[in-house]
């Protein structure tokens, strides 16, 4: 099957890693995946096309309004591909009534000017089929499709046993005690809990690092618009010795996380409520780091399998970090079991096959 | 007829004032004319609607930017309105070959940009209008589009704080102002008191100009303006344009070179005559007469600009009479009621768009 993915690409945000993996998985499975648009120098390994007639389906991967192409491209796409051959993957739950969780929203009229009905009408105008990367979409007219996946070949250090992994982990010098790669958008509440807890661990973990946009300070536009989604406390981070670094390209994420002993897996509050998964849900397990899964237990279990539970700290983050440092092997055992689960249940080959099957229905 | 306009909303630029007038004049004839979008309290005179099912036509107004239509709206507009019920008003002459005027003003940054615009128009609609009496491209229909609101004329007697005003943004205007108008003003400076330029970018380009390769479009010389005693005042919202102009004895209307070459009409052509002022227009004589009637020739600043300004200062009453004659012409031939008729007629396909009288 030939699939044309339609999305605004960025080297350090949104679905780029997943999209790149679909291209690779398609090659392996005899399908063809390309990105709609003119060739972009920043993505030399991705195939691009402006000719929708070469493809069986146009798959819109939507995070934000700019994921819809500008003129003339959207018009040409809508003219060139019938509605029955268009599908939307709604990565952030836009296709719902407005939902607020803490200060996280699925519609941000203050930022992009779009009200709830606009998202819903636009999605219904574009495609007959709308999919969301959650096991349990809220609307009856939405299908479940997790979209993101796991590439076992990309594991930075494919250990053969938990003891080997634990030895390697305990003995290797690492620049950071903990690191998180992701932008400061609706994540501060959870990251704050993590860094505060990590600072109390004895013996000390060492410095931490946050990599992404807006960890330095709350941006001016957020202050002006009264948006609390990128709150941050620079003084606290300074006091705790947390470095803040600029975003890195998607291909460097796994390598960077290997500089840290721990890396938290966190989702936006909205995503936890809707059960939405992200690229990082899976990608963190590829890195040579110990993922601490700060997700609701039920969700962690449904994605990672029951063996993930030792990696879910619940409320006692410091206690779990301390326990892992004292005796890492059982936790690395959990990591390796989760990796095996992800490889067998969530590989990109499986994901792409699921998508093809959904589209053939 | 129910007409929905889709356009970029800008409080101090573009076509928003015309939209408010279309809505008002349309009501007289039983037409419903609105701007596509959610209600916006920033534009109290403009009715908004998102009812595409009830719209007979969607008319896109494009100025200098192609990417103002948000993707969500575009998807909705394109899928809910058949192509046969869409039209485009090409306000800035983008539907033309790449035009480079006097090695300065241009409609597109490159041939590639031009192709993208043409492809966008081609994908959106069959019917393209330009606010010109004589578009240069086959397939483009003339539609003056902008008009005159006799009810909006500010009566005489407004106190004058300014002698000469230029109201408009510094967008491809510096060469004409710096090369022609300012030298003339320098020669007659002693004859006039306060002179001010109202609008954006006279005191420097926006921060993003260089990044977009548009330094030339915003070029200016604030030191020279200061030396000449020209005050720079901030832009005003569309609803205050006529009242602001009315604070000056004389208003000078200029156009960027490309618009002059294409003879594109704008809101300012008419607003300057709604103001209580002596309007002087930097246009060619023939074009001024075509739009404004015979008296329009007398209000042209073209060859001897300094001499004309001296003459206006000496015989203001004569120029007020020319302006009054033009106002009569505009009321008869360029009212928004007439513009609405032209638009409705041309959309319905039973009326030539341009009837300029």
C-alpha cells in the first residue's frame, strides 16, 4: 500500500521520529510511505511527494493547525484524493469536546484562535476516518490506533541479561543522574515532582538535564496570554543543579539519554486523561538509561505489559530511585521485559500493518 | 444573495473597511454579506458568520500574504463550498507575472513564489477579480471593489491641527516619497506648519523584514524626516482613518509603484475624499480622471509637486471646489451600493463588473 503522510515536520518536535520509522517499516514490508510536500533539506532521508495520485491513502498526522498544508497544497490534496481515501490521526485529542485537565486543554483558542467546533467540523470535512493514538477514544466515530511504536533494532544497548545491564548501568560514568528530553509544554508539574524527588536521593544522583524549549523560563508570550502550560521555576532548577539545554534533533535523543542514569517518562495531564501515547512513550526504552514510568499504573500496564510495574514509582519517586540505585538488577529485568513486550506488541512493522489493515476495511 | 468574505483581519490595514461597507450597503438590497469567522469584538461594524451552507458565494480576498488562511478554515471552506461558488479578489495584483517595478517594487519575491500563488488561485476558484478598471491578465475580471460612502463624509469645520498629512504604511513607498515628495516639501517647507506621516514603519523596518528579504519594502530615512520637521504618528484603526485625515488641511495619497503600474484601486482612493481635507493624489492624470472624474486631474501631484503645493496654499478654496466636484462624481459612480450591485451581478454572471461611469 502507498501512504502519503501529511504533517508539518520539525526536527525536534511532534511526530518526526515516528514518521521516519514508518518510512523504514514500509520498506521492510513492501509498502511505500512518503511525506506530502516539497523536499526539505532538513530531512534528507525522508521521501517527499507532491503527487497524491501516486498514493492509495493520504494520512493526515495532526498535532496543531499548521499540520494542514498551506495553499495551494491543501486544495490540491483535497482535489486529488477522495474523502474516502483520507484519514486523520489526531495525535493530541483535538477531535473531542473541549477538555480541561489541570491547566492543560485539547483546544487552545487563546493560542491558535480555534474553537472546539472548528476542529470537529474541519476533521469531519477532511476525512471519513479519524484515529487517535489511545486504546480508548471517547467518541464513537473515532478509531483506536496507537500510531507511535518501537524499533527494537534501535536499542542503544541490547543487553542479554538483567545482571549484565545492571552491571553496565552501575559501573558506567554518566554526565547526568537524570535527563528528560521534551519540550516544556504541560509537563512542569510532573517534571517538578521528579527533580525535587531526585534531589533528595542519597547518595546524590548528580546533575540533571532538561532538554527542549522553554525550560529556561516561562516565555513572554505565555505570560501575555495567561497560558500556564509552560510554567517553570528557574530558581528551583538552579538550586537543584538542573541544566537546561536547547532542543536536539530527533535522531540524537536516544544517544543523549544514554548520558543519564534515569529518564522519566511523562505525559501531559490531558494525555493521561485521554490515554494518548506519544513517540517518547516508546523511545525512552531504546536508550541506555533506566526509564522511570510516571504514568497512571493502568495505562503503563496496558502499553508496557505487567512487567513494567516496578518502573512505575507512584507517589514515592525518591523511594523508588533509591531502591533502584541500591539494587538495580530487578529493575533492569523489568526494563528488558518491557523492551521484549514492546518489540513483540508495538513494533513499527506491526503498527504499519495495523494501519494498512484499518485502511483496507 | 448571501456572500461570505474570507480575508485576513487587520485593524489598521487592508480591506476591512470595505467589508464593513459591503455589509451595510448589502442590507439595503436584502443581501447578507458577512466575514467568515467567529464574532470578533474588535470589529463591531463587521458581521461574522460561519454558516457555509447558507452562503451562495465565498469570496476570498488576498492581499500580499498567501498563508493567512488557517488550515482548519481552509479545509472547511474547500470541502463545504463547491469551486463554482468560490471567487477571489486579488487586491495586490499577485495574479500577474513576476513584476519588478523600477528595480524596486515587486509583486513576488521570485518566479517560484509567483508559481505558488498562481497554483493557489487555480486550486481555489475559477473566478478572479482585481480592483482595477483594466486588469492585465486574461481570465481576470475587473471589479473596482473599493468604494465611497457619501454618508461617511466628514462635514467641513473640523479643527485643523496639521497642515499636511500622509496616512499610510511605509510599504514600498519610500522611493516615491523620498525621491519625489520630500524634495518638493523641502522646497516649500516654509509655507506649511505641521507635517505628519501616519502609519507603520516610517521610523524603521519591522524586526522580521530582513529575515524575509523585505528590507527594500520598508526602507526609510527617519533622520531626513526629522530634519524636515515631519512628525511620525502611529497607525490608526480603519474606523478612525477618515477622522484622522480630517485633522489636516491637506492629505496626500500615494501608492506603491506596482499598484500605480497596475492601476489597482484601494480603500484610500475613496477614504481621502470622505475626509474634511484637500486631497492630493500622486497618480497619473489620466488615471485620476478615470476614477475621480475631470476634476480629479486638478488634484494630481505629478510633475511640479512643489508648485502644486504652493498653489494649494495660495488658493485653497479652488481645490476645495475640485474636491467637492470629485465627491459628487464618487457618490454617483463609486458608492458602496453600486459596488455591491457590481459584486452581486458579477458573481451571478449577469452584470459586467466594472461600471465606472
